[in-house]
C-alpha cells in the first residue's frame, strides 16, 4: 500500500521540475529577445541621430519605438517604421537598415513623416548628386 502513494508524488515532483526548467528557459529566451531588440534600437537611434534630415526637422531623437502596425504593413521585411520624438518635434521614420557588423547598423534608405504631414527623404536627391560631383 505504501508503494502506491509514492508514485504519484514522485511523478508530481518530476513534472514540477520539468515545468520549472521550461519556465526558466522561456524567460531566458524572452530576455535575450528584449536584449537584442534593445541593442538594435540603440544602434538604429544612433544612426538616425547622425542623419542631417532628422537633425534638421526632429532634432536629436530622445525617444524611439517600433511602430509594429505600420512595420507589419511594409512589403520589404528589412523596412521598419519607428515613432520618433526629438527636441524639435515628432514624426514617423520609415527606414531600411543594413548590418555593417555586430555593433553597427547603416541606414540604406528612409523617409521622415512629420506630425504636420510633411514628408522628407532621408537622402535628398540634391545631396546625392552634390556628393557625386564632389567625388569627380
């Protein structure tokens, strides 16, 4: 009779240990995802803060969040949409970043839409053509 009581208890302990390990594993995975997102956001914000169009119209960005809804509507998976707030104003940045290395993201293309509705290319045509002429 004593044997029958021990089995359910042992099974319960084994299941509790397995459940605890699964929970720790899931929490660790979620932590790594948030850490990775945070590192990418820091790199992306630093890159945007070097863009002259951003600095002119929004100023140095103090807050930046991914706009998941608008990002999900983009056809290109490399394009993300960010809500940005700077010292001069707020806006929405649609940007394509490319990884240069583990610590650096480069802005491949992008657009800034101000809260007023005005939109600006982050790489104006005048600057691109002026840069080509300077290199000749």
